[in-house]
């Protein structure tokens, strides 16, 4: 995933932040009649937002969607409900449901959040309307960047940063806004080539260490974006920063323990053990995933957990240059997965098989795997990395083997 000059590919940088991080901001509700105490006042609506965020991270998308529809009914003129409704769609995309219909739904919802936010800040000067607006603009900008619409995405990013900075100026005690600003600081610093020039010209130079600092503060102190900041830092330490595994481990453990119905965090905990060389703990995670599979009350749910155990074991094999063994496990996943209920496991194994061939210098076989992903009706999110590896082969010890 590194370019010749040692920087991460810009499209992959932004894609990663885009497929791994379900919520760019998780702002609070600001009500003028409440007395400020230096901490966030908690209201009924605030608690609903927190509950909705937890539902999203626990893969309870339908329940979260109903909750945010109710929020829109209560506050139809504020961007909050529309923003989180878009996050429901994005959460489904990120979990593999990357159909044309879901992409269209996401686009419509994020546009509604932007238009509502712009209308709200014209009617009243509320720092949290700026926060929601900045988050929605940032999401749309990243989506356009993924589609290689460079200039439109950068102008949206510029507008998003202005909204976020305005929110911070109006509410300096708000640590939630640091999440969005930290994202921009970190990822613009990781760009190279033309995109690095555009980011410096249109947004700002970027500062990796400052971005990480802001994200760490948000993870520790933010009320509503703390979970998102931790999730983002977990992915950064695992897939963006060399030797970040020790920092990733406590985050992975915490999120896996907290969101017990989301197999993704347990899987990433296992990846962390692989990278740290803690074999016994890796085996414990495999056993946990298999036991979780046996506990499920449906074939579909059981398959989801069982296939994460297989996918983790395939990742272990790839990290240890056991390419044939990895392909055997990945083929088993493809043979046992229902693409309707678990599209991620119907697509990502194809990518890993292609990567295994690349790492064995069997380029033609790898290209066939990547092209097959692009032919699928639902690419599960793997299509973007497939396009990347069609341009340049995956290399040995690639950090994204464990993704």
C-alpha cells in the first residue's frame, strides 16, 4: 500500500478512513435553556443519540434506524437526525452491504443532512449545527474522493473544515469536534504527489502528530465521538502506522468487549495478537469466535461468526507466508457464505486470494481474482482495493493483509 516515495496511496488512505470509520462525528444536542457547567448537559435526545451510536457499532442497524427516524420527527428542522440516518446507511455499506441501492440511499441521506444543516445555521447560530454540517460535508467529500472526483472532494473538505472550526470557536469545550479535525490533520499529512499539493493549497498542510493528538483527546474525553475516535485509532495503529500494534491492543480489547455482537472488533483483536506474535491469545480469539458461532439461533448468524474465525486463520497464514493454506481456508469461506446475509465474506476472500497470488509472484492469477470482484453486483467494499491492486501488485508483509 506504499507508493515509491514511501507514502501511503492517497486513494487508499481516504478509502480506509472511509470503510473502517462508520461515524466521522458524533455531536451532541445544544439547548439554549440548559445551564452550562463545563460538561455536556445530558438530555433525553442526547441519550437517544448515544444509544443509537452504540446500536450502530453493535450491528443493530434496523433498531438504530428506527431511533433516528424518531429523532427526525422530534427535531425536523435540525440536521442531527438526518446526519445519523445517513450514518445508518454508511454503517451498512461498511459492513459489506455495498449494493447500488444502498449507495443511492446513502447519497440521498447525506445530501439531506447537508441541506438541513445549511438551512439551520441560517436560521440560528448553533455550534452543534455547524458540527453536524461539517461532518456531513466531510463524508460527502470522502465519497467523491473515492470516486476520484478530486477537486469537488477538496472543496467539500475545505467547507467541512470551516464548519468544524466555527463550531469549535463557538463551543471551545467541545472535544467531539476534535475527531473530525484530527481526521483531516492526520490524513492530509499522509498524502503524496498531486493530492498533497492540493491539500496544502486548498485545505492545510496537515500534521500527522497533531492529528493523532486530537484523535487521542477525542477518544479519551469526547462524549459522543469517543467510540469513533477509538475505532479510528485502532485502524490507524494496525494498518497505517508501523509498529503501532502495542497501542492497538488495549483499544481492540475494549471495543471487542463492549460490542459483543460485532465480530469485527474481536477479529481485529486477533489480528493484533498475530502482529505481536502472541500465539496463545490468537488461538483464544479463534476459539471465542467458534464458540460464538455455536451460540447463535440461526444458520446465517452462526455462519457470520464461523467465517470470521476462518478469515482470521487465513490472515494468520498470509502473515506467515503460508499462501496455499490461506487459499484453502478462503475457498471454504466462499463456499459456505450467503452473499445476501454476509456480503463481506462473499467478496473479501476473493481479494485475499488475489493478494496471496501476488505475494507468490503469480500476477495473472491475482489479476483474475481482482477482476472477478469488480464483476460482482455487490463488491462488499473490496472492489476499491481490487482496483488498487490491479494497478500495482500487493507485496509481502502488507499491513492490510489483516484487514
